[in-house]
């Protein structure tokens, strides 16, 4: 029979996680600070714990999905002793440093710990679109893999507890950079009443086509070599980028979502790298050691 699991936190995401466990037959104990949020799960068979201690003691596997790491500590610090000998999988969004700090806290209390990052929205949980990143001891991941896979594809990021958060934050950074450009583009065409439904497929096709360059950019940034096979040098791109900012101003739109790349490109050109690819701007991001 399916193994028991406890879910702490029943926001939009925690509710989706608990639902995936329940619909796959796992005895599921739930706890949420605002107890009424468990109501919707009771018809699916969820057991509502009266308090965190009871929730933690109900299952060998405890999944936390709270707002942030401050709430994780607020909820779990008082029950650290009861978590001893159990497995805690923390799917709360956080930084690599927060993940490592929490892994050290768990180790200090004899708690097996995996840190995780959910790459899905709540309706995607349990579908083929969802994947979840995990880091921590490999044997802990392997032991719980059949349960974790109920949520979506499980990707092991490494034994360093901070690596799942690193990849999660990197993916979200890429997403928000994309959003910045896409939202600006949609606002820009809107200044001339271009029908959004006509422009949207053109934009999504263009973004998809541009994304095919990611492996090439990865090689350049990984090797820190930006000069080979350049077809769109940064001096040219810097000049054209000025038109992006000017057009926004002319159309009565603030360019602030896209503006930061301009000064980076200009600095790169001024530094004598105008013939290289635009990826070289990452050299300007690296803080001096
Ligand atoms: P919600 O805002 O829907 O829920 C937040 C949850 O955190 C609630 O259960 C809330 O309890 C609880 N909480 C907040 N502060 C405290 C506290 N001090 N003590 C106890 N409980 C607390 O957020 P989501 O469920 O959407 O997100 C949860 C986590 O999942 C976040 O880290 C988020 O970044 C991550 N995530 C979310 C995604 C999404 O699209 N929703 C996608 C990927 C990751 P209460 O009900 O009592 O307020």
C-alpha cells in the first residue's frame, strides 16, 4: 500500500501537493496555520492534524510548503525533536544559502533533509508538465522517489542542499527576464492598438526561435570566450538597442523593464569588446572576488 505522507502548509501549492498524494492513495495528514484551509481536502480522505507536532508524528515523510524560510523555521523549530529520525522535504522557495542553513539545522537535529524547488504552478502538479528539483543525500532521495514522483518528474540536482534552490532561482531568473521583455513588447504594440491576438502568436514564435540559441550562449558564458563565429556583434546590438529605448519613449512608454541591458552593452563596447557577442556583458556582472 502507498506510504503515508504529511503536508505542512495548505496554500495554493500545498493544497495541490496534498491532492496529488491523496488521489494516488497515500494516507495524507495535513496541517495549516489557518486550519479551515484543510476543509476542501477532507472529502478526499485527508486527516487534519490538530497541531504541527501531531502532523509531524503522523508520517515518516514530512513535506513543507510554506511562504518562505522564515515561516518554515517558525513552524518547525519548536518540533525539531519530533522530526528526529524522519525525513523532511522542504519545497518552500528560497535561496541556496537558506537551503544550506536549513540542511545544517536538520543535520543538527538528526533529521534527514531534502531541499526542493517546484517548477510548476499548482494546477500542473501531478501532470506531465510538472517537475521538481531536489538536493541533499542521494539515498534519501532514492528512498522516497516513488512518493515524490506523484508530484511530477523528480530531478536530483546534487548532494549539496543548495543546488536545487540554485537551479530553481536560475530558472525563475530566466523566466522573469523573458517576462520583462514580453510584457514590454505587448505594452508597446498596445500603444498603436495592434490587436494583441494577432501579435501574440508572432511574439511567442519569436521567443521560441530565440530560445534555440541558449546552448550556444551557454558554451560562450561557460568558456568565457565571446569572440568566435559572431554574427551579431555587440557594437551593432548596442546601437539598435538605443532604438528600443527611443521607440518606447516616443510611444509614451517607460523603458524600465528593458533598460538595464543598454548600459551594460555600452560599457562592454567602451571596454573594447564591440566585435564580440552580446553574451560578454555577463563579465560585467561578476563581482570582484
Ligand atoms: P500561498 O500564499 O497560497 O500560501 C502560503 C502558505 O504559507 C499558507 O499555507 C500560509 O498559511 C503559510 N504561511 C505563511 N506564513 C506562515 C507562517 N508564518 N507560519 C505558518 N504558515 C505560514 O503560497 P503558495 O502555496 O502558492 O506557495 C507556497 C510555496 O510554494 C512558496 O514558497 C512558493 O514560492 C512556492 N511555489 C509556488 C508556486 C505557485 O505558482 N503557487 C510555484 C512554485 C513554487 P495560512 O493559510 O495560515 O496563511
